[in-house]
């Protein structure tokens, strides 16, 4: 009886540590997988009931993700801030380059126009001076029109980019809602649940690159997602798609 008990204890240890080795192998194999979270096998003492009951080896309590929710939320916040300011910098740089270009900026046009006005004021009866004022005024108007056209082209590009980003956000929201639905019947510590949670976190990171998000835990494994000033994007297994208004607002 004692020998059988020792054998059972030994077998439970072999099985438990075999699971731990599998988890370690999974961690090594996925070291470069985007969004993968390192996992750890947790053990618990195996207890039997009935006559002669007691401790009978070890059980695998579950596979735990090594996960810091506060750090992940901060990463999403910083990712959104970086993406927002990076996009702003790209657009401002285009405007800055346009206004700093000698061929298109307004400074030279104004200088030439007011110089012509001063010459005309000094020689009001001079026809060439008057003609120069008209010529420089037309040149200044041309510069304004050129700037207006290029700024409108940039605005159109921004609007097209926004429309594309809205489509991408809606696709990500649908994928997150689908993962919430698949995670619904699962329990924490399940290897399949851990893989789905990693996928969802990666999708949330990608979503944070496109829009400011806030997440709220829904039950054990669910996640609700809000954007902007609290607009619900994903609630459980349901996604609310964003749409562009006629004014271009989301």
C-alpha cells in the first residue's frame, strides 16, 4: 500500500513537471511572437478523500499568465499619446515646410508688394511704378491661391486617412468582440484562454495606436472597450461601429 502511494506521488510529480516543461518550451518558442505573454505552471497539493486520505502528490492548478494590468494599461495610454503626437507632427511638418519654402511662402510676396507700394507712393505719377503694384498684387494673390490649394489637398488626404482609420478601428473592434465571445465559457488558467487573451491584448495595442481607448474588465475574462469621451466601442461580444458624419467628425 505504501509502495503504491509512493508510486502515485512520483507519477503525479512527473506529470506536473512535464506540464511545467511544456510551458517553458512554449515560452521559449514564442519569445519573438508579437503579443505573447510569458506563462507559468502553478502547482497545488493533491488531496484524496475517504479512508486513508491525505496528501497524495501534486496537481497542476493552472497555467498563469505573467501579466501586469497596470503596466499594460499604461503602455496603451502611452501608445495612444505617441501615435497622436506623431501624426500631429507629420501634418504640422508638411504645413511648416510649405510655409517655409521660398517659392510658396507669403513673406517674399508681402515684401515685394509693399516695396512696390512704397515706390508708387514716392512716384505717384509713374506708370511703371503703378504697373509694378498691380503685378506684385497679382503675384501675392497667386501665392495665396497656391497655398490654399496645397492646404486643401492636405486636408483631403487627412480626411481619406481618417476614413481608412475608422474602417480599421471597426475591424479591430469586431475581432475583439469575437474574442470576448470565445472567452465567455472559458476559465482563467486555461491554456487556450491564455492564447486568446494574448490575441486580444495585441488587438487592443493596435487599437490604441489609432484612437484613445479605455478598458473595463467584464467578469473574469471579458473586456469592454470605450473610445473618446466614453463612447462604447465593444461591450461584451457586441461591437458598435464608428461612422463618419458629413462634417468629417467620427
